[in-house]
């Protein structure tokens, strides 16, 4: 019972982290209609910049400055890269972001090398916040939860309650009309791209110490971010949140409990084959939930695409 | 006219390139390991250690066979068996006769099979497989062949040492085994279960689990299970980012017992563990780094540091590999006839600079050497890792570990 609570907290941390990445990506997609393959690379840059800054100025300055740098870089990529490629259509844009992802990975390896960076949790947060039945919850996890929730609320407030948010939302659906009303739509696009990448940067800054800061970190997280926004519905902030939490909890629970496929199959009335070693379905019968935990989100995505192609909260039928 | 000039320039350029490669090092060793992707750091550090060993131990001493030098050529296999076979073919086509690989026994299994097949079909350009780190016991048992030599202790030998250490600690009553889901992870788990039931039948294995290799983002759910199981110690064969992720997560989530590992040092892992890993991380490995076993070892390490200030020697067996290969080539009097070299390697006794002897068993081509249980600490460390204050120090030494261990190898010799 206590373990369920612990897993709920762990899943929440994973989910919220995923949300910070997918929030930016989904905003960028709904705005420009292009999937940014380099999004996870900005997450990685966030972690590396923060590590470099934390050596000189400490963790907190890293948390403050690194996302800013990442955001400015993101805005620059939009202004001088994507905007120029945009006129040639979506495929060149996709290829551009794909190339950018490879470029950033190589660049990171060139500057920092291929080793793990000793980027660690600041001493102020390096203690056990509380323990549930012997399972300690590090204070840093609580900190991660608070940062992510604060960012979500802030984002929601800006998008729905402020004038800037209204213009952004209008520009998402009717860019020509907004332009005709005298707003600088390209500037809005640049701003949203910058904020989106800065969010990925924040995620990198706070995930770097716990998930490891190494050149493969973008690759490990890259595909799952796309799965998240497809499940949540492309362009929907709430969808991104719900899908992130769903994925966080599904994978955490699947890994924490050893549910064997044979138990499930027996449960629904299919008896185990007499001789498992020679059975054609041996692999299916011996599989356990921790083994398939990481592909469960992909199965969920396929299901969503079949039964609700616009995603959980998606409005667009494209 | 323009075309002819271009053609001439291209052919001249290719002639220069061709000539340059023909005049380069005489004996090439193909290093097939991951140089990109999640395990890039492990592979790249291995390559640096190989290049240094070849340079320091062979080339600077005047080479072998009266002046022939060693050159280590890196091939990126992206940790994929399929990619490795392509790279193997590329290496063979370049005329390379010595193949070395270590990261992932899955890759080693594919390579040893392919090399065996290649050597049977092409008696004129046979190659040797110098395995410096893939420790799946099957490679020197059921799947052994004449062309494969293992310079690292295999998973069984290392587990024998680990379980000795666990068996002597009466406080340990419950063990959790966790590893990566592939041949090596399974071999570690099988060996741990077998040795523990022989040495300390009272120890309960409270968890025995495999996780996907290189794909786990967050190890928290696994560490929760470990803590909840009430284990006193953890055994894992994890390496690379999987080792660091698992180790950090276990410690941060409230586990305070020892974690017995194979590969929890170097490649940034030692620095990243830092203070957290002190008193928790135990390693089993062949070479003793701290305190330095011999003056030659200290000099070797210092020279390495001078060349790679950020590098570590975390695989001392690499210098044994180069040293033994050089000695075998010297004794065989040729580097082209690999059959002769292989016969020299088999049964060789080699004085390692890391202290003790390395004996290449003739019946299965498994190197027998001293094995150490080491701890991750910042006390009494001469050579630290990763530019941090931490390193590994030998706690216990087992001389010529598992010298008489049985093998099921039935080798066919040419």
C-alpha cells in the first residue's frame, strides 16, 4: 500500500519532467506545424550549460541562466534557420531540425567529450525529505515537482489570461488575420519557439543531476516526447500534461510490479502450454511487465492513433 | 580539358592517400566498439587506452620484429552486432589481421562466430579476435574457438571473487541481483545464484531482475523494489550510463548496503558518483590501480596522464592485451601468419606491469590472473579517476583466480 504512494510520487516526477519537454514541443507544433526533432537536444544543452555555470556560480545561477541561453539560442535557430527554410515547405523544415539534432549532439561531444559529467544535486537539496515505509523521497524530487507545477501554472496563466497569450492563441489559428491587425506574427513565432526551447532547457537543468548528463541523454528521451504529444493531442497544453502524467505512471508502475504475462493469460482462461521451452509463444509467455514497461507508451500511442487520431485533447482534424 | 585536369587531380590525390596508408604503421589492430551513442564514452576511453598501450609499450620500445609498429584503428559499431559484422568486413578488407572488441558480449558472440566462419572459408587472410572485456562465459566454453582469446576474467571468475567476499561477510543475508537484459546480464545472474547457493546456502536471493539495456531513463522504480525487498547487498553487472543511473538511484532512494559491481569506475562514472558512492560501491576487476602495484605501473599511468590529462586507466587488461600480442608476434616471428601467433598466445605466461602473472589457458583461451575486490573511495588514492578526488583502492586480492575452473570448450585447432 505504501509502495503505491511512493510510486505515485515517482511517476509524478517522471511525468512532470516529460511535461516540461512536451509543453514546448506541442506549442511549437501547433504554431508552425512542424515537429522539432531537435527539441530534446535543447534539453541536453540546458543540462550541459547548467553544469558549466554551476561550476563557476553554483546550481541556482545555472537554473536561472542556462534556460535563458537555451531560449535565446532557440529563438536564433527560428529567426535565422527555420524561417528561411519555411518557404520551401514542411519536409525541408523536418530535415533541418533533424540535422540540427545531430549537429548539437556532435557539438556537445566536441566541447565536453563523451564522458558523464559530474553534475550533481546542490547540497541544500541533498537530503531525504521524508520516508514512506523505508523508501526515502529525496528533497530534490519535491523540488522538481514544485518547479514543474509552477511552470505549468505560469504558462497556463500567460496563455489564457494575458493579452500576450490571447495574441499567441489568435496567431496559432488565424495568423493572417492577426497580421492584418498590425501584430508582428514572425516575432510571436520566434518568441514561442524561444520559450519552448527554454522550457526544454529548464527540464535539462533539473533532470541533469538525477538522470545523468551525457551526450546520449537527448537520444534516450527524444522519441518518448513525440509519443507524449501525439497521445495528448498535437497542440494541446492540457493534453501534454495528461499524457505526460499517464506515461510517467504507466512506466513506473509497470517497472515496480513484476506482473508476468503468464498470470494475465491464465487469469483470462488461457492455460499455460505444457512444454514452455518448445512452445512457439515462449517469449510471449515469459515476458514480465518491467521488460515491456518502456514500450507501453508506444502501444498506447498506436491505440490512440487508431481510436482517437486527434489525441486525447486534440481539436484539429488534420 | 577541365574534366581531364579534375580526373588527374583526383587520381593523384588517391595515389597520395593510398601511398600514405601503405607507409603507415605495419601491424594494424581494428578496435570495433561503440564510439557514438549512449555508450560512446566507454568505447572511446577504451580506444585511448589501446592507442596509448600500443604507442608506449611497443612503438616507443622500437616495435616488434625489428621495427614494425602497432597502429590501433577505431571502428564505430554503435553497440550493434549487425553493425559490428559490417565493420569487421571493412577491417578485413583493409588487410587488418587483429580484431579487438570488448563492450557487449552480444557483439562478441556475433563477432566470434563470424570470425570463425571467415577463417574457415578464407585460409589466406585469417584474423584473430582479441576480446578485452566481453565476459560472457560461453565465449570460452560452448562457443569457444581457436581464434578467440579473452584477456579479461570472465563473468564466472569475477562472480567467484565477489561471492567469496559476500560469503565472508556474515551480516549479508539477503541479496538483490539486477542486470541488463542480454547475454551478459543473464550470465551474471546465473553465476551469482550458482555460487551463492554453493557458498552460503542461507543467503536469500530476494530479487533477480533484468532491465532493457541502454533504454532506461529513470531507475527509481527499480531502486524502490530493491529497498522494499529489504536486501543487504546488491549485485549488478551494469556498465556505462546504466551503471551510473542504477547506482545513483539506489543510493539516493535510501539503500545503504554495499553494491557489488563489475564496471562502476572511470568514463565519468567515478566523478559522478563522488561522495555518494563512498562506502557503497565495490568493484571486481583484474588490475590493481591503488596503491600502484609496481614502479612500472606508476610510470605507465603517469605517462598516460601526460597524454590524456582527463583520461583514466580503468582497464589495465588493455596493456596486457597489447603486451601479450607483441610478445606472441615476436616469438612467432611473423605478424601475417595468425595461426602461429595464436599458438604462441595459447599457454603464454606474461609478467604484467600491474603485478602478478597473466596465464592464457591453452584449453579455452581464457586468461587467468589476479583478481581484486576494490572500493570506490577518496582515501589512499594515488591515481584518481575522472579528475575527481575519488578512485578505486584494492581491498582484497585473489591470486590466479579460478585457475582450475572447469570449461566445456572443445577447441578445433588448425
